[in-house]
C-alpha cells in the first residue's frame, strides 16, 4: 500500500524544505511477516536497489523498518 498526502503549500504552513513530497510505504501483514520470516534473496536485492534509488534521489530519509504487529500494542484514547 502506498499513501501519498497532498497539501497546498499555502494552506499547510510548510517551509520550503517540508514542501517536498513525502510517502510512507506499508506492506500488508501476512502469516510469514508476522512470524518474522525474511523475504527471498531476490526480493531483498530488489528492495535494496529500489531503496538506493530513493536515497540517491534525495527522497528516502529513513528505512529502519517495523516490527511484526504481534509485538505492538493497541492504544485507545
């Protein structure tokens, strides 16, 4: 899933630096991802190349990854 949020700069109070498009990518959880099963070598290589392109383009700022949702907590407020 890819989520892109568009705001008109004049309505957002954004600075020149923060006017740049930001995206966040989520992968839908499945049984393997919840159990911490690693992707195939081919998939990891493809993801690495894609991430390198994002870094070179100045788009990617972080890529630490997430833990399986079974390690998380639900917060209600």
